[in-house]
């Protein structure tokens, strides 16, 4: 095997090292503005730097967090002392990753459905990110469940784009995180979530095969199989864990380097409990871990926003705690008593 491929596989394995997961802080400028306004903070280049440098410099975070996914701005930012945020991460033992998609846009001809854009010029952008120090990347596809959707066209268009992106990443020496997110929005039941998630994952792995993507150097970031957020009765922890595993076993080749779930609007402890339950049902063909955005940041962001200067350490402790709980869940060693 070539040295380049060995390096790629090594990076992928480091991302899913036992007891570690990924911190997703790659909110686009629009999304972070929404998150900040929810806690009464104005979103400026400086407040975003202040917040994200606080997260990345959390003492001990690298014990539970293998890597962090950044937005373009963060990858180039320096903290108030002039230290690049990238160096803060490196000193904390956290691998830098970068979101490279350009967002989900309306899919022409299919009302209510999205396709993720960003392939044009991607080879050049990836080369620059690799030069800057990123070792992995992320691309998110968004699948909506409603009465007549998703369409086959939507699933396949998104899978095709994900595979083209993944191949370009590997060419540039970056590990692709492929994220086919089936949204929790809606009142659908667990069986519907299963069927759509399975279809999205099967389409994705067929396209990854078509595009010659090396699965050993690729990480899947799926949504869990879960009841819709407004469903009348919602499936419990064991049922979600079983259905999600059943889906993965049917759709995800064992060669895949690892699986890191998104939280998708689940509560903090709910997301941890689901991951833990799945790992207790192991062993599995792939490491199962987390790549949470909201479920890692929510409580920390709220605390920081109350007093960005004074609450810095307090907020870091909250983040460290959630990272530690999810690290335990990645090993199947979490229980609710550890929360207090
Ligand atoms: P959530 O965990 O908040 O869903 O975010 C993860 C992510 O990176 C979405 O792309």
C-alpha cells in the first residue's frame, strides 16, 4: 500500500480512536448567528473567535475529542493573543477538520427537497485546506421526510455529490466524513425513519463504490434511526439503538473506518444514552462514536453567553463534561448517574 493511503487510514483510525469522538463547530455564518441570537449574543468575527477559541482551548478536551470540524473562517483565525486557533487545537491534541460543502440548495424539479452544492473548484479548495493543516473534511447532505418525499432522485443526487466529494478528499490526502442526514423534523414513526435512512445509506455506499472511494479511509456521519420530533409517541432508547444498528448492519460495509453520529436536535443526555445503548449491544464491525454539534455545545454556549469573560472556565467545564460523557458512551460505559 502507498504511504499516502497508509496515512489516510491512520488519520481515519485516529478520528475514531476508542473513547473519542468529534466536536462539530463548523456552523456556517448564518447558522452560528441563529445559535448566538438564541442566547442573546451578537455574531461578529470577534465573538465567533472568542467563543470557538474558548471551546478549543478547554483543558483536557483532547482526552475525549479526537478532532474538531471547523468553518473556513475559524481555520484562519487567531485568538486575542495572536495565536492561530489551529495551533490551540494541535496543542490540545485535537485534529483539524474542515466543512467544505456550500450548503443545501433547493433541488430543481423536486419541491421541498434539497441537494448539497460545492463540487465546483473543490479540488483547489481542498489543496489549500491541506496546505493550511486540515487532515479531514465534512460534507452534509440533507434528506427531508414528508408524505411523498424523499424522492429517489433526491437520495441519488445527494449520494453522487457525497461520493464525488469523498474521492476528491482522498486525492488531496484528507479523510472525508460523509454525512447523509435524514432530518428528525416531522411526525414520522421509527419504521419510516428506518426505511429512509437505510435507502439513503445504501445509495451512498453504492456511489462511494462507483467513485472508487477507499472505505478504510472514510468516516460515515449518519443520523440515528429515530421517531420524528413531533411524533405522537416516540421510540425509547433501546428501540432507537436496535433500529439504528439494524440499519447500519444492512447498509454499511464493514471496511468503513468508523461511524460518528450527528445529534440532529436530540437532547444532550438523550444523544449520549442512544450512543451508549448501541455500544453496549456490541461488538460491531466499526467503531461507533459521536460527531455532535448541538448536543456537545448547547449547555456550554448558554453558560458562556451569560458572561463571555467571567464564565469562560465554567463553560469549558460544561463542554469537558459532555465530551467525557460521550467518550464513555462510545465505549458503552456511560450511565445517567455520571451526570451529577
Ligand atoms: P448536530 O449534532 O447539531 O446535528 O450537528 C452536527 C453537524 O455537524 C451537522 O452537520
